[in-house]
């Protein structure tokens, strides 16, 4: 037996083993899999799992950053109004009643509203019924905060002697439109998904529009906050002893407040629009969809 015969025998045995391996394990077993001891599909699943874990870790970091930014915005606006704009009062002192307006608006329409939007992303393993309740309740609280904030703004104008005209600035137009749209969005969500509740097909058709307008309203709330901050800052240049343009401590508080709100809104939009962070329906929910 010469070397040629040995090579033929080796090739025959090798081809036989390859055929047997493909019959038993399937065609996804590669030469690299023989080295690692894992089928190709399993290797791909492990790789996908590692990518998913890395993506969820980054998601967790983003959520923590958003919470820090939200709390920072609330603290900054409270310090600004409380320590630099004379504190808080109610109708007996309309000028200082106004200071409730930015605090309630930033807390409600920026911070809490962001958390309401992220409910379905953060609690991805909770039952949808619970998520609907959390989402709707937080938005109800936001609506109350917005109402108190608007009352403080209107009172500070109407109760002043002489009264100040209402709704003359770009900020007031954007702000009022934002609150009205938010109320309509909350009401339409209640009717569509809770009671009386639309059909499954109608809900699936409406859902992308609901998500879009939720983010659009958050962006409008951010625009309203930034225009309001700028308007209030410029008023200090015209009517107060502190000059916004003089780079005092209040100047930095105002600017950092605006940057914080802007960054928070951008990150919330990023998280919601990333498909890998979207909550996947449970097996029970998919079964209900098929039945309906």
C-alpha cells in the first residue's frame, strides 16, 4: 500500500464522518465548531445573547442618567426660584406665586412625563395591565402639576396691580399648546387602551401615532421650558438688580438648567426610538392577540 492508497482511504473515512455529522447534527456544524465543540447555531445564539446583555447594560446606564438629569433639573429650578427669585407664595403675593410655575412645569411636564414615557421600556417584564396603570397614573399626576403651574402663571398676571396681559409671548403659546395636546393625548390613550377600549386592530393602528405624539409633546415641553427659561432670564436683565449677562451664580444655574432639560429630552427620544429597547409582548399577550 503506497501513500496514494493511504490518502484515498483517509479521504473516504473523512467524507463518511462529514456525511454522518451532517445527518446527525445538521448542516450548521462547521469546522470551527469541531474545534470549539459547539454547533454554529448555538455559537450565534451565544453571540446574540452577549450583544443583548451589552445593549441592556447600556440601556440601564441611560435610564440612570435620565433619572439623574431629571432630579437635577427639579433641584436647579427649585434653587433658582427659591434662593434667587425670592421664594414662594400664593395669591397674596402674585409676583412670588409665579415662582411655582417653572417648578411645577419642569417637575411635571419634563421629569415625570419622561418617566411615564419610559414605563414600557423600564418594566419590560411586568404585566401590561400594571404598566397601563403606572403609565396612566403618572400622566394624571403630570396633568395636575401642569394645572397648578398654569394657575400660578395666570394668577401672577391677573392679580398684579395693574394686571399684566396674558398669552402674549412665544413661550406662553408653545406652553399652552403643549398642555392642551398632552391632555388630549392622555384622554385618547384612556379611551383607546383602557375604557371603553378600541378593538385590537384599531389599537394596533393607533399605537404608532400614540408613541409619536407622546415624544412630540415631550419635545414641545422641552421647547416651552427653554423659551420660558430664556424669557425669565432676560427679564432679570431688564427689571431686576441681578444682571443675567454679568455671569453671576444665577447665570450658571439658568444655563445648566436649560442644558439639563435639553439633554434629558434627547436621551428619552433616543431610548424610545431604539428597537432593541422596545418591550416584547409576553406569550400570554400574543395568545390574546391571536384570539381577538
